[in-house]
C-alpha cells in the first residue's frame, strides 16, 4: 500500500532533476522500498531510466495529452502495490503548454494528484540570492504543497552552510532536505533528443551504487519520507477510460520491435493493447530478429534508427518480413523512427545513405537542427487502421529528420489533420498505404483508448498467413 509520494521539480531545465530523481529512486530501492516511478510530460527517455533503477515500468503523466481523470486513475492503479511513488517533473515547476496558464506543467500535475513538491535548485555560484529564488517559487502559487528543497551542484560544506543560513532566515518553514556536491561521475550523457536511452545508458550497477551512496551521505531521506507521507489515498478510482474490456475473443499477436533503435513507446499504449486482448511479441531487429510469421500486426515505435542505420540496413530478413506482413494485409503502424525504417532510405548528416525497408515511397534525411517539437492534436480525415474518420487523439512530435522526396503525393494518402497545440495552424500528415499507417507523431492512446481497440480489431480481421499457428 502506498505510504509516501512526492514530486521532484526543478527551477528550470538542466538543474539535475533526472540525476537526482534516479539517485533518490536508487537509494529508496536499496532500502527495500517498492518504488513506483512516474514522469510528467511526453518524454520517453527518463521513464526508461526510471525503470532501469526501480525494476518497475515508469508511467507518463501528462496534463495536455491526457485528462485529469485519466492521470489520477493512472497514478492510483500503478501505486496499489507500491510503497513510495516518485514523480519526476518536466522543465521548470511552472512551465507548461503556454505562458498564460499552468496546463501541462509539473505544478498542475502535483495539484491534480495532491502531492507535495521537492524543489531542486542549481546552487552553483549562488549565495544569499538562493533565498530570493526559492521564495519566488514558493509564493507564485499558494495551492502548491511543499515537501522541501534540495540544493544541487554545491561546492562543499561551507557553501551549503551559507545557502542553508540564507534559506532558514528567509523561509523558516521550508524543510531543507539536503544538498548534492558537483560530481561529474553522476552526469548523464545527452544527444540530440535529450539523454542517452536506457538501452545504451551508463546507468549500470556501479552508477546506481554511487548515486545511492551520495544520497545516503547528503540527503535526509527520513525527513523527506516524513514530509511526503500519504495519509489517505487519493480519490482516484479508475475512470471508465481505464476500465476497458477485451475487444476480441481469440488470440491476436502484435510484434513490437524493442531495442536501441526502437525504444520510444508509452507503456500505456502497450497496456491498452493487452487490455483489448492482444499479446505483445517483442523482437530486436538490431540484433538480427525478424517478424514472426504468426503475428497479426506490427507496432513500430520511435528511437534512434539513424544511429544504427548501418546495422539495420544489414538485416534484410527483417525488411523482408515487414514486406510480407504488408503483402498479406497485416496492419503496420509506425511512429517517427518507425516511419524512417519503413521509408526507402535514411541519409545521415555525414551524407551516407542507408537503404531501409522501402515500403513507403520516400526517403528521410537527418537535419542539423530540430525539425519539430511540441504537442499536437490529430483528427482522422478518413478511416485507417487506428480508427474511423473523425476520430481525435493527442500526441507529441520531436524529431531531427524530414521526408526528402516530393514526388510521392499520389502514392499515399495523408489521413491526419494535425493542429499544433500553440497555434491554429493545420497540416496534413499520417501516411496511409493499404494497411500501413506511419507518422512523425507519437500518439498517446490514453487520450482516446478506442484507438488501441480499433488497432487490435484491425489485426484480428487481417488474420494470419496460411500454415501459421492458430
């Protein structure tokens, strides 16, 4: 039963939230707590790191893509067998969808879940000014509850004493939970989409042990647990959107590539597929796997196929098995990196061109700058493997590549009308070709769970090839 829960928020991006979150999770786990991790926002990488440390699937909470009821139900369902829930925030505490309100922010989520906040402050090169900074965050929204603050990147004991003196004088009721010295050894490497993924991360047993030891020396964990005690479980019984019955009676097998090239999946999407009767078959194309003959559909998530394009290009068996699925009418749904692999080729920044599956009639090229970032709402302009015309679902875009062929418009249908969350501008996307649907948008089916049901039903209708398992 859940006993403690708190949100870790930063004053801004880059203060060390993720590193500190992982360190706290590691130490809690080492002390024998069952730790359930969560991440605010659409990010895929941080949840993967959470799961690596805690041994439990981390969940995305999102105030723009998902409803208040869905977020609360998600939190409730996944903490029933946990001792401690740790929610890592996104960007700065009050940063969200726009500058006019709290939608999509960590503060909004903390209030929805009625959880206290631990504020992480980058105290490097700061002295008494730290009190002014923290005071601003505490007084900005009186409805935010506080568990305390942690000072990161502190020069040493003397520096911490100075900072603590300033905070205790200005904010005597704020618990100061501890401090973390500047340690390069605990830094997490980054690349163009953020931190390195869990599959390639340096977060190994040695890193986890060092992180746990650092927390034990510098953070008052008992005080944090006292300030984050759960007296009464939130009134968040599952909403109807989280109580969904299987869509099919018989077995439906869906292949899901899962390796460093394909690792961006919302856990909820996979769970919704299973809830609607699907069996997930994980494969690793990067290590030579192909799609089994007896699957009914393929769900290809994003990742970093451009970094592994040479190795992927050599797995012609995987490409042939993909083509076999398409030829027999099995639904194939691909997001971002999955779209790239379904294309004719990937052209990297160094000019090298690597052949891909060639199922979609265009190529993809990498760009030195980000091509798209932000929340989107998608409306289906025609029926497709995820739902009927008029269906609406929300998602997120973040990519450094683009389609580089202009002569394919007559070969595929664009079935998405995409509206950016921060403007009224619309665009056409969602490339549909037979039973193939590919897009740069990462959809969160929690915003419309019937998408998962429709996909499972599409897979069931497609059937299996002759001679395969029943």
